[in-house]
C-alpha cells in the first residue's frame, strides 16, 4: 500500500513542477507596453528591416554592376542575376533543416548572419578598383554572392518562425498582426534601400568613377547592425530547442509507409491513409504531423504562378506594398482573392502596354547591351553619355548618332549600335513621350497588385506558421519560400522561350494565374484546418495517460510479487 500511495504523489509533483516552470517562464516574458506582444519581437522586426535593406540595396545595383563595372554582356548579366535570385530562395530549405534538426532557430540565425556579413564584405572589397585585376573582382564578386545567398536564404525561414514562437498559444490574433508588421518591415527596408543605394553609387565619386564600393558597403553595415540588434535581444527570446533530425525521420517514415503499402498482405486490414502503414514502427504523433505538412505542401503547388506575376511586375517597376492587418476570413480564401487581384493588375498592365509606342529594328547588335543615351533639350544640340569602353568606335559613329537628334521636344532616346553585314548602323529607340501615356494609368496596377500582395503574401506567411507542427515550422516556412524560387523559374521559361510581345506576355500570365486560382480554390475547398497546438495538447494528455498506465502496471506487478513473496514466507513458516 505505501508503494501505491507514493508513485502518484511523485507524478503529481513532477507535473506540478512542470507547471511551475511554465508559469515561471511566462512570468519572464516581458510584454510591450502592457499588451500581449512580447518585447522580443521589436528586436526581430528591426533585424528584419535592416536585413532586407541590406539585401535589396545590394541587389538594386547588381545588374548595373555586372554591365558597367565587370563589363559583362546583358545575357550573362541577366543569367547570373536570376541564378543568384533563385539560389536565395532555394537555400532556405538548408537553413530550415539546420534550425529544426540541429542548432535551433536562434543559433542558426546568428551563425548564418555572420556568413551573410562576410559575403557583403567580400562583395564590397571586390568592387574596389585597386584590389587586383578584373579576374580578382569577378572571383570576389561571385564568392560574395554565394555567401550572401547562403546567409539570406538560410535565415529567411528561421526569422519569421522564430518571431511566431515568441507568442503564447492563446495569443493568436496578436501573432497574426505580428506577421503583418513583419512583412511591412520587409517592404520598408526594400523601398528605402532601392532609393538610397543608387544615389550613393551615382552621386558619390570614389577612385575616379561611380562608387560601387560605397554602395555595396552601406548594405554590409546594415547587415552588421541587423546582427547586433538581434543579439541584443538574446535575454528576452523564447527558444524552442531542436528535436533531432526531424527531416530524416520524416523521410524514413514516408519510405517505411510506402514499403509496407506495396508489400502488404491481402489479409491485412485496410488503412484510412497510406501513411498509416507506418504505425508498426513510428508514433501516431509523427504520422499525424507528416500528414499536416504534406497537406500544406500540396496546396503550395499552384502558388509559384502568383510570384511569377509579382516578381515580373516588380522587375518592370518597383511596387511598394502597403501592409496592414489583412481582412478577416479563412486564410485560403484570402489567398485566392489575392491571386485574382494580381491577375487584374496584369490586365491593367496589358491595357497600358498596348498604348505604349515602341520602335525597334532588326540586325545584330554591336556590343550587346551597350547603348548611348541622348537628351534633347533643344534642336541641333546633342550631349551624349556612353558606357562603351571602345571610345574610338564611339568617335567614328558620333556624327551618325547626332543625326538622329534633328527633332526636338524634351525626351530621351536610346541609340543601339547594330552590325548588318559590313556596315555599322545606329538605330534609335524612342522612349514614350510624356503626353502619350499619362502616369495615372499606372495607378490601377499599383492598387491591384498591392491589394493582391497583402491578401496573398501576409496570409500565406501566417498560414505556413499556424498549420505547421512545432518541430517543423522552419521547414514549412522554407516550403513557402520555395514557391517564390519556382515563380522566378516560370518567368525565365515564359519570357525567354515564348518570344511574345510584351502585352501578349502580360495577357498570357493573367490567364495562367486565373486558371491556377480556380485550381487552388478547389483544393482549398477540401482542405481541413488543423490546430497544431491543440494536437500537441492531445498528445501530451495521451502521454500522461500512458505514463499512468505504465505506473499502474508496475504497481500491480510489484504488489503481485510482494504477495507471492508473502505466501512463500507463510508457507515456509508452517513447514
């Protein structure tokens, strides 16, 4: 009887101690101005702002740096630019694996941010003309870009998920608003950087030319600031420890389920889900969590088409996404609505493009991408600036180029040099006159794309976090970011392979997105929302029940042994 009395008391004490630890942990969470927002999210939001300023500030000059500083042709410059952009969105899966399986989100952000800073510094050094020759500049630039891609891609899924981890389970609305603020910091950093860094390059002279070293150095400083700010909030962060190599467990579980499903015996009872065939070896909790992740990843399949439109629209002209709280409603419905807005934005862009007058000519371009820009402030006057290195050719053809400037009003034109057989000819591409297409035509594009981004991107970011199990949140964030990478791939395939006129290309993208939106809406209709926190509580209760059953079995077994021992002792006494 003493044994039966002691063990439950020990269990209650353990649970009480655990509750005490949780209460103590809650008391340590510092709130922001009496609200339910943890103070730690301020450091995370500022870190994200500085990091995005760093990334987009560097990226805003990248193509121009390839063309004018390294002397690459436009095809190679475009290929390297898109390869770098794609790498930045493929590497998040690596950061997610490290965070969820090995180091945890906090340490992963710290270590990969250091790699990020080193990449920026190497990139800035490569832009200093006095450091080595052209080959050294190219090598340093490529090494810097690879390190930057590893750094920015590795921390992308961790920072957003780490911010969501700071909130208590019951503060769902506060967490949703946090993702809106988090996304606003991304857009604010990207907007300011794309304005400031080009000014630093053109208005500040160093080494007798445009100061790329300074323009790349400022983003490096901002990344250092981002790292320092994040470390400054270390004492306030709520950290969830990693739970082993979760990705390996997921792969093994899926492989085991498929193997059992294929090799099943005809007398085996049917299972509701193909993953249930792994129950012989893996826990029901892991199987349920894998089901959750696979259902979300299946929904992600149509999403790259949205990013194909959004990123292409950004490449045509930078959009500022005003971010506030997204309207209430089911997340997947809001995401589908965002797709429709984006498609309508491209419809508006198609109408504008039809009204744009573009003049071109055929022939083989001499020094592809090297063009001369002329301003025509008045008749019979020309002032030219060139990025061509061969000034002799420019001198020979100057009289041909100036002959284009016989007409008059204030406008700019690009003059391209073409070689046709043995003759070199200059062809002028006239920009749109101010009176041809009014700037107000662009307002619908901005409004529709901004609304689409708010509905789609913020909602998807929060949806990826809320529907992920606690031990796979970074992995699912990485899956969300992979949709952006595949969106860039779609742009390359359509833009390079189709060879359509611009307005036809816009119309094609609009039709594709509307078709994808219909498919996504059907998939979303059959999706069942899951609360991972509630699932975790259920598993915790089941675990406690299992512990109770084990304790009861141990007690019964012990009492039985005691009973047998007493009977034997009694029998011995009689003898």
